C-alpha cells in the first residue's frame, strides 16, 4: 500500500476525536521519536514501549473481538465499539488503523516503505509498521477480559486460522488465562473452512492448549449473515435469509 500523507495531522486529529488521551501532541511526539529519521528495518516492537505506555487499549468486559481475514466485515459488526470492541475501537488501534508509514533519513518516507519481515527464531518483526502491530496485538490481547470473540474469514479460499497470522502469533498466546473465561468463534464459512473442519480443528486445539477452554463455534451466525447481506449488492452465498423465509411460508 502507498504511504499516508499528512500523517501527523491525521494521527493528532483522530486522537483528539477519541478524546481519551490527555495530551495528543505528546503522544505524537512519542511516536515520532521512534519512527522519524530512523531506518524502518531497525525498528522492532520493543522500540514502541514508551509509545504504548501512553496508548490505551482497555476493553469492556465480554466485548473484546479478535479477527483474522475479516478486516472489512469485523468493523461493520463491532459497530464502532457498540456491539463488540476490536483493537481498532480502542484509541490505541483507532489512531493507526489503515495508516501506512515509515521513517527515512529525513523524517518520513512519503513514497514507499520496505516490506517488513519476521525473524522466526527471535519472533521479531522488522519494519516499523508491522513491529507496531506486533506490539499492539500483544497489548490488546493481554487485557481482554471475560467472554471474548473472534471473527474469522478465509479470503481467497485460504485457511480461516493461519499460524502466520497476528491473531495466531500474538493474540491467542497472549490472552490471560485468569482473565479470559470463554471464547466464541464465528466463522464466515467457505465450504471447507467451517466449525470442526479445516483449520478450525487446529484452532480448537490451540485454544485448549493456551487457555484450557473449549470454544463455542458458529458457522455464519445470523448476526454475521446480516452484515454479509447488508454489504453485498448481489446476495453472497452466505446470505440466505430470503430463501429460508420463502421456503417456510
Ligand atoms: P489478517 P491477522 N505483512 O486479516 N491486527 O490475524 C503485511 F505487510 O491476515 C490489526 O494477521 O489478520 N501486513 C491490524 C500484514 C494489523 C501481514 C495487524 C504481513 N505479513 C494486526 N500480516 C490492523 N488494524 O491493521 C498482517 N498484516 C496486516 C490485529 C495487513 O494490514 C487485530 O486485533 C492486514 O490487512 C486482529 O485481531 C491486517 O494486518 C488481528 O490482529 C490483518 O491481517 C488481525 O491480524
């Protein structure tokens, strides 16, 4: 993706809009300190520690919603935090969602950023933006409390639960076993990827392993199908309310 022009203005403006951070300019300065004038490939998650000390990721009990492969639908569903709280509904995620940035030898590179990469041995992302999300995902997951949810899509026919995803790498493993009491898994199915088959088998195992919980799993539940119906000019395969109602009448 291209980089974001007017980064400082958007960041500070979004921060003021949420109005839960005491000093938005000081928060920008903490971000700037890490990213500006710095080689993006030298930035790691730990670089953002001072920045994240200011960011607020707290989430109402029973509302945290994680997601993977469903970036578009999940925010329709969460409804800006009214129904669920995704990371992007916290101020820490809100100010950064959808922005693309990296430093250069003179401030920011407003043309392009090098692709980030993960050192799998040290589990460290290099590349400022991905390092940022590694830290953000970890922080968000650590404080999730009560009943938590995850919405999984399988874009392009891939797996719904991928062990290279941020959800698998930094969210599920960082949930606190003494804070999380239940997990609901919502799947936007594509045929092979559905509760009890495909990658959902591994997800259940990993949830048991990390949290000692057996999740509840739902294929295309009504709340998800409503969103799928609402957003498709032509009804999607999963949007079948009309058929059901006409068959039963
Ligand atoms: P996804 P996920 N390289 O749909 N989160 O589980 C590059 F360049 O596959 C939120 O990984 O699900 N970009 C955001 C990547 C970002 C790569 C990251 C990669 N290898 C994590 N992998 C956000 N708001 O932007 C992932 N991305 C980027 C948290 C790319 O922008 C959320 O709390 C893609 O569109 C959520 O629970 C986006 O991450 C979970 O982690 C999502 O990738 C979603 O990450």
